[in-house]
């Protein structure tokens, strides 16, 4: 059975809502994702808190109130700092999910959503790495500059724009605009991003 894909936020919300309603499913989630795989600090903190509360309970029943209590404690421990902001964001996310929770997902749907969260996290990491400037010592030779062997293993979408008007080439972002568009097309063809995300 094929499950229709939604936006990455929908998968994250579905996973978090499922864990708030049935914290015992955390073990299943932790086999696939970690808090680093969520797209916002608040969602990451909510996932990490659910997992920590379940682990600390050692098999005892855990409720959404237990999770909220831990987040409130975190918010109170660091009045105006970043941790308080993240805890407040997590509490806001949690309140929204509990106010209008989606229907509880089947095991199959939960696994699908977990894989989706992980895939989108991998995409975000790949895009961040692609946008990072290369180390100075590892800057490759520009095309057309002598030396015959240098394919360098660069993917086809990692293109360089030619220098304008014969000006000397400056170090460039490893993915120029055209390269980034090619990467997005590749991700869309592979089904790793939705049409909406691609647009």
C-alpha cells in the first residue's frame, strides 16, 4: 500500500502527535530519527523531552503532562536565555498538537513518517554542506587550467559559472544558482521533496 506524501512539517507533526498520545512508541522512533532530524529547535526539544521522560520512567506510564512539566521546568530554569525560548516553542507546538491532534497513525504510517523526517533532515544537511564554502587549501583548479586528470568527482549539478569579461575567477559557492536548481530537480525526481517544496 502506498501512502501519500505530505509536507515535511506534516510528517514531523504526525510523529510528535503520535508520541505524545502513545509515548511507548518512542523506542520505534529512536531506531530511525534523533532530535537533530527535526526542522525547528522547538520540535527537536519536544522530541528529545518525550524520549528523555520515557527513558527516565523505566517502563512506567508517561503522559503528556509529564512532558509538559519537564519543558516548563526547562523554561523556568533559564528565564530569558535561549533554552527558555526553545522550551516555550516546544510547549506551543505541543499545545497545538494536543488541541487538534491528527488521527493516531498506524504502525505503517508512523514508520513512513519517521523515514520522511529522516530523509528531509538528510536533504537539509546536504544543502547546508553544499552551500558551505570549500576549505581554502582544498579549492579545486578551475576548468581549462592544465593538468589532465581532474574530474574531481563533482556531481553534474555542481557547476561553476564562467568568469565575466575575462576577470580573474573568485572563489565561488560550490553550488551556483543553476547548480542549486539542478539539485532541487534531482531531489524532486527522486521523490525526496514534494512539488510544493520544490516550488
